[in-house]
C-alpha cells in the first residue's frame, strides 16, 4: 500500500460561505487523497451546510479526491438517530471510493456487514478490537490521537495482517472528549437549546485557561480538544516504517493548503519533517505538541 493524506472533517462552526470556499480551495490546490466531510460535533449545525453538501462533494470528486461522509460523534434524541440512519444509508450516492466514517458505536452497528471507515473518536486500543472491526466490514481505522508510538506500531502491523488500513492524525488540535452538554453555550450564560450558535464566534475553538491563566484546553461546542496543535511531521518517516497507511490533517482556521503541501513533501521524502514543523508552527496561534506519541503528557513538545 502507498501511504496517503486524509483531510478530516471541519470540526468548527464556520459560516457556510467560508466552509464552501474552504473546500473549493482544497479541491483545486491541496495535495490530499481523501477528504472527509460532514458535521460531526453538533446536529444543530448540520442544516446550515446541507444545501452546500452536494456541491462540495461534486467539486471535490471532480478534482480527483476520494470523498467520505462522517457520522456524528454523539447521538442522543430520536430525531438525531433518524438523521444518522439517513446518513448511513446515503453511501450509495457517494462518488466511487466513497465510504461512511463511523464516529460512534451506533453508526458502527448500522454499518455492520458493509465496507466502512472508523473515525478517531471510537476507541481502538488493541489488536482484538481492530480484528473485530475488520470482521464487521471496516476497511480503514483512524487511531485515537492519544496512542503512543509502541501501540501504533502494534496496531499498524495487525492492520496489515488483517487487510485494514490504519491512520494517524498528524496535524490539528486533538479531539479529547465529547459531552451531551454544550460548554460553549454555558460559558456565555446560555442553555444548549438556546445556544444562539455562539461557537461560531470562535473559528478555531474557545481557549480554556487554568485558575492561573495558563492555556489548558480548547472548547468547540460540546467537544473538548487540546490547546496545542498536534504535529507529527518529524515522526512521519517512523510512522511509515511502522506500516501506517494514512495520515490525517484536521482542519484549522489557517492556510490548510500550505499545511497539506508541507506534509505531502515530507511523505514523499522531499522535505525534512522537523523543518516542515518549524515552518508550520509559525502559522497557527497555538504551540505544537507531540507528547502522546512519545508516551508522555500530550501537551508537551518532544524534540
């Protein structure tokens, strides 16, 4: 297998025009192989992008990208369950190579027996879980961001033996948790049902600080993310050697085409990973981190 670049779904609440323009530029300029689209954090945001979704998928596909649809992370009400069932049944309308990426166990249950992908918000920590998923139809699994290198190596080897592709996130804030409550709304004195979509005020998430005023985490609606931007550009040669098949870039409010170009150059062996990381670190207002990979605190940067 040849290692490839994946662009994960936009996790933040961007205005629909910005969202559409973002994908138009990705289609025209970004050297990524697979693009995953869909609102996965909050069902309330989904209707804003529904009309533009077909246009975005068509443009990405026409540009030669493989397009996948992502399911929501947390499904609660009957209305949400009905919407997820509709989404899971929509893969027949995707262009060739299109899959549904499951991001919770409910979606996995609905996809059993059909080829599908598994997102990084579903915990895959050992070979037995990977084998169980492969037996139910999973063809690609994106591993959780908190796994250390030793575990990634074991799972990548198992994936090759099972014929299932493994993926590692190499750029973007790491997804850490999801909640039924909306932290973003509560921070503004609002209830989840009357949130006024305040998450849209923070296109890269809302920073959370400690009592001492130190940056700690990032809140994105109901989602908790890392404060630091995960960057594994320097670790990519080792990940390729382990047998990792796919490398995920998670969109941030920045020049993601430039990010994709840098990671493509590293993946192709045309650029040093540490040098690429140094350049990209100057483009985002957050420290670069890689601690989880090096089996230490995720917020650390290990040279």
